C-alpha cells in the first residue's frame, strides 16, 4: 500500500488549520488580508518546492497536501470579484497581481538556488 493518500491527508490537514488560523487573525473590515497572506506565502512556497527539486513523498506532504490546503483559489476568486464589483478595482488588480507574482518569485528563487 502506498503512503501517498496519508501524506496528502496529513499535509492537507496541517495546511487547512494554518489557513484558518491566519485568515481568522488577518481578515478584517472587508479586506481579504488573510487570503492574500496565505495565497502569497503558499504560492511562493509551492513554486519554491516544485521548481526547487523537491519530489516524492516530501512533495506529496508539503506541496500537494500542505500548500494545496493552505492556499485557496476559491476564496481568492470570490475576494477578487467582490473587490471588483464593489468598485475597488485597483485593489482587485493589485490583489490578483500580487498572488501571481508570489508564484513567479518562488520559481525564480528556486531556479537561483538549484541552478536550473
């Protein structure tokens, strides 16, 4: 039997609890600060892990499980659309751009560290 489902599940549980803790602490006054934080940090970490050569069981635990549950595309999408629809369009663009930039920075740092 493979450990893959267990590793993804344990990583997912840890990531989900961490996301809840960060979002609960940082989300205030209608600004999605918690979602921004978890998506930026999680996207950066996933880019670093993926392009840094982490594979196998560590990738399942940390990448698929923890980063997958820590980040949340659905909340990101709802927050971005809500910002846009409520007239805060600059904030919506900055929010989306910053999230995608975090992935790019993680990838670039991984390439520098690994030499790819």
